[in-house]
C-alpha cells in the first residue's frame, strides 16, 4: 500500500467519505460512514451535519489503507455544484481537513464539486474513463438533487450545464418521504426497493412536467391517498418507482432530442435502484455507476484530484 496515491475527501449532507486513487493503475479504494439521523427524521441540520463530519473523519481515514507513503495530492469537494453561488456548510469539514493534510504533507490541494465527484465516480466504476475528454449527458439523481446535465471537458475536468431538473422535491426526497409514510428507516431507498420488488402496479403512470422539468411533490400526496385506500406497501412502492422510471425515461428522451447519440451517464444514490436501472437500460444506451459508487462517496473526488495533478505535471 505504498504506491503513489491521491487522497480524496467528501463530506456531503449524508455521508463522510474518503478515498485513495492510484493514478498509475487507475484503481480506487474508498471508505465511508453515514451521518447519524434520529429515528423518524429525514435528515440533519447543516450545523449538526458539520459536527458529525468532524467527529467521523478521523474514523473514516483510519479505516482507509494509506500505508506509509505521502499522498501526491489531496482533493476535497467544497460545494454541491460547480456554480459560483453553490454552498453548503457541511463541505467545510472535508475542505478544511484536506487543506490541512496537504499543507502538512507539502503537496497540492485541489477542490471540486460534489456533483463532479459523482460524475467521475460513475465513469470510473463503469470503466468509461474514455468519456473524460468527450461531451456526454448525465443524470444526478440523489437525496438532494435531481438534474439532467450537459457535460463537457473543462478546467475542473467537467463543466456541467443544467438542462432540466425538478421544480420541487428530488427523487430521493420522494422515496424517503414514502419510507417515512410506511414507517421505514432513513435513508429509505434500499427498503423501498425491496418492497417494490415484491409488488405489482400494472397501470399506466403519467408523469407531470412543466416544459422539460418534472414535478414530484404531488406524488407524496398520491401515495398517502393510495395507502389510505388499502394499497399494500409493496404495490405502493412499486407504483412510486415505476412513476420515477417514467419520469427519467421522458427526461432522457427530451435531453437526447437534437443532441445526437450522446452517452447517457447516471449517477447519484437513487440510481443504485435495480428497477430504475433495468427500465432505463431497456430503452437507452446507458452508463451507470456501480451501486456501490452511486451513493455519496469520495472515489470520484480522488480521481479528479489525480487528473488535476497529472495535468499540472503534463502527464495528461
């Protein structure tokens, strides 16, 4: 474990994570720990998230095999998206720790966005690093984000531009609120998927759009009505996931219209769902992050740090 590596850190609103990326072999090793959320709640206040990241970072780093070698560089996500006004306090934990580690080790520090980390993790885990230098379309579908992006190469490796998104809640929020309705734990994604795989719906679903943007908040009310009317938890979960699948398919078709045969890259924790992946794969040529690297992780952040380090050295 003494091979040259880049250290990556990501402290999102859900997970404390760290990763080591080895540029010579393009391999990654990562560790993460979910932030603690009280039973019945759907997340944390930013001040609480920041506090827990500070407590958990040493534990996560201790679990990551770093060996005796000094890192070549350190990279951390310092904001949700690559926009000038994008900011969340929880990312200060990873950024500050990363800057401190880089200063002590005397190595470069790089910053990127959490969203770019998701995109990089998807390409890395899918074996599609060839897309780093090419334009592609991407979906970032998670607990806090639901966006369709046009992605091109740029100074921070990626330059994502939003094409469409949600006008209210994200897909992850809908799933977690469904889970709360059914008395499931947080995050509810794996439990909702498990129930849905045992359920059936069979009726046509008609998603709600305004232009190319989707609206998901009405589904929360609809789910409550169906549950009161006697719909089983299994069938209800199936209905909600089939609705989300229809939304994703329509948004993919709209994004591809007029843009040729660009690759479709799917990232974010919601995209670990097997029902959504299978539905999309039947209709489109898709690139998926592995389920392990769909959720928040520092693997993509470490990869971006490695690429920026190589660029500075003229290796790429």
